[in-house]
């Protein structure tokens, strides 16, 4: 029998979902206005913000998945499984010597955890206290400190009383199976990429290049002819003239390409297919260069 206790996450999950919805709405509104109306300078500036939103959206989506996955599982066989993002650890219940309430965890330990929006996992130490492994989404009174012979673990189950009772009942049962401790701690993909200049250069180069293209096209709107050509016949004669603000379609489309390839490259990197990740991010960089060339070619046509 497996009893699941989700981590404290409702407030944070709602906040992340609202942020994701806001970014999607911002991107969608900018795109709709661009296609539905001749955009003015304000709409063009909004498009630049929308492109920036495209770069933030993957991080928000990752955090949502991270929160949905955060939790604790207690097996009747005598194991406690802690899940926190890609991190997973199995701890034998018989090794737990004491369960302390969050009120007894020193404030120095809480303040030492540097998480973003109170979501943190890792190690933190404070004066007079053993190093604590944090696997929690809350620093308040709902924290529990699991004390074993070799370590302390700070956890934040949504039902701390039920969690503690279940652990205590199993410990008192006295006939638990022999469980071996195990830990799965995949290296942080973000840290790996930050330490990899080629990967970091391709990702940043594509994003900065696309944002710069949007800013450049916004800055020159007033200097372009109102009948800017966008299509050409087989003889190379410009056709289908229109408002020059339609050029902002280029960075918008490029932003979606960058987002898609960034996500696919991240998945490839996570599966160990680094050449595929490099190829996807290189495509985004090449698309950025191509869109710059297309924009310059269009605006220099008399």
C-alpha cells in the first residue's frame, strides 16, 4: 500500500499558473493585434515585450511541472520516497529516529535556504545545527524535520499531522521490510548549460538577436514608406505592399521558433543527446540570422 502526501504547493502552483496564463495572453494579444490591425508604436513595443515573454515561458512551465511532481510517498513495506523535481530519494523508515515540528527548526536554517518563491532543495547549515537537506516548498510552521542517525531532512507535506502519524504507525509496527537507501540526483541541466560556452552562446545569441531585431524594426517604423513591399512576383517586382509594421511578424515568428527549439533541445540534452540539442539551438541561431537578412533586404528596397 502506498500513501502519497503532496508537498505544500497550492499557493505557489496557482501563482505559477497565473503567471503562465498571463504570459500566454500577452503573447497572444500582441500577435492578434499585429495580424488584425495596422499596429502602432505601442503595439510594436508590446510585441517586444511578448517576445521577452516567450523566453520566460519555458522556465514557468518547468516550475509548474516541478511543483506538480513535488511530494512524499510512504510505502507499507517501510520506505519513504521523496520526490522533488528530477530529484528522488528512498529512505528506510526504520532509520528515522525523530520527527520534529517546523516550530523547532531554527530561523537561521530557514533563512539559509535561498529558494525562488520558497521552493528549494539542497543543503543548508546554521550555527549549532547539523546540515539539513531541504526538500520543501514552505519555510513556515508546516515544516517537519526528519532526524536520522546521519542526516536531517526538512520536508513540507500538505498534511503534516497525517504524514507524521503514518510514519510513526509504521515505525511502531516493527515488521518492516529491509529497504536500502538510494538517491537519484540528476545533474542540473541549467547548471550544465551555463557551464557550456557553445550551448550558452547559441541560446543567448538566438534570443538576443531576435529581441534586437524586434527593437530595430520598431525603431525604424517612422522612416519606412507606408507601402512597404512584402511579396515579389517571379520577375522580382515588389507586390502586395502594406503597412511597414507588418515586418514585426518576423521577430514574432522567430521567437516561436526559438521557444520550440529551446524546449526540444532541453529535452534532447536531458536524454543525453547533446549533439541533437546543439543542432536545434544552432537552427534557432541560423533562423535569427536569416530573419535579419530578410528584414534588411525588405527595408532597403526602394
